[in-house]
C-alpha cells in the first residue's frame, strides 16, 4: 500500500520533472526555430504548423536519452533539497522511516525513465529517423543552400566504387554521384535512383581519359540506365543508417553480421550496441548520485553548490562516455572496456559517497 508521504513525494517529483522536460523542449524549439525560421518559409515549399510540430517532436525523441536523465537529476536535487530545508525529511527519518525507503519513489520513477528510454531506442527513434530526414531534405532543398558535408562511399559488387554527396529519402536517390569503374572510366550523375530494378541516372556525364592523361567528357545523356551497376540494398541501407537511428535489434543483427572479424566495422557495431544498451541506466545514476548531498543535515545546505557539482558531473560523465565510445569504435580499447569504464568509475564514486554518509 502506498503511503501518504510517498504519494506526496511522487506528486512533487513528477511535477518538477515534467516542468523541466517541458522547459527544455520549449527552449530548444524557440532557439532552433529562431535560427532556422527562414528555412520553414520557402517560395516553393510551405510547411504547415502540424508538420513543424511533428518535426520538433521527432527531434525531441531523438534527444530523450540525454534529456530524461538530466531532467531526473535536476528534479531529484530540487525535490530533496526542498524537503530537506523544510525539515520534512528530518521528521520522517526521526519517525523511523529509513533513507532507502524515502528515496524509493525516486528510484521507481528512475526505472520507469529507463524503460521509456529503452522503448524510445527500440521503436521511436528508428521510426522518426526517416521522417526527420525527409523534412530536413525539404528544408535544405527549399533553402537553395549547399551544406558542406563529407562525401559518402559505397563499394559495388564488381569492386568498383560509388561516391555520392548525400541520399535524398524523399525520392530514393543519390545526389551528385560518381561511379568510378576505373581511373580512366568514370560516370557522373546528378541523380541516381536506386529503388528501381535497374538503377537510373539523370544528367549523366561519361568521363574518359585521353592520351594526355586528362579526364574529358566523352558522352552526355539526360537519362541512362545502368544494368551493369549492381547495388546491394542491404549494403546501401547499412551505409545510410547511422547507429543513432538504428534500433537495438538492428544493431544486434549488424554486430552478428560483423562478429568474428577484427575490423573497425565490427568494433563500431559492438561499441554502438553497448552504448545504446547502457545509456538508459544513466537515469538511475542521475537519481542516486545527488542523494547523499541533498539529504545531509545542515543549517546551511549548499544548494547552489549541489546544483553546480551535479550538472558538472553529469556533463563530465556524458563527454567521457562519448570519448570512450570513440576509442572503442577506433579499436584503441576493447568496446566492453570503453563503455564499462565510465559507468564503473562513477558507480565507485557514488558508492564511496554513500559510505561516507552512512
């Protein structure tokens, strides 16, 4: 049976938690929309209010893995320090309620947050990834601005190379593509459609090398089919989908496909999988970490210092985890060591804090 004080704690905690999430989302929308307002108003493409709301909803889901733990951290500090300064915690402790029982409502919310993050990682993020790409392509197309990005490379079945600027999901085509059959035989296509039985290129320019060693245009076609160009859809999708946009099951399949090899691709697959499996548990760490400092009995509780140290520790942990993730992907460290060390380090620090408190 839920006690009255537990319901009171949950009410206070959830109110602050949802307020913080709402403020984070509102601030993000205001800043992003103010920076890119002109991209939502084109002469050729007009976005409705519903489409803009859907776009920012997708963006919000894409950043939940950081926003929920951060909101839980701030809500925990705010709730516990408020209860501490009003002597409500002291009254319950004197009344015989142990500390681990007092923080149980917070841990329950943390477990729910962990479950939400797992569901978001498995279902929502992959679902919204395509929609975000479509809206982004429409924004970029309508703005007539060329964004400088790295070119993408795809190995073709006949050992030739396909290089392209980016993939347009609205029309399933590669933009500004080069098919390099050999150093002396290159096709340049403004658009290459890959969703057809036979790949179709638009504005195709065939470049060949002359006797002087110079690449010169040999042939030009408005449209041309390439029956000899075999693009495996699985390799193309694997090349297009980044790890952040893949579900846990897709990452597991990618890992199984590349396991047994010692390539950077295999290390990247297992590192990404371990990162996405571990990140939801940051919600629990974000709740447990500030408890010893927020429940200290003192006439002058250093609330500002607790907020400062808590936010700094959260940022440090997240950046450290990202840095170790990169080390695991680049095979500098074992992926298990790269992802496990930051969590183990901060768990030891939190455990020592509880030992000192007790």
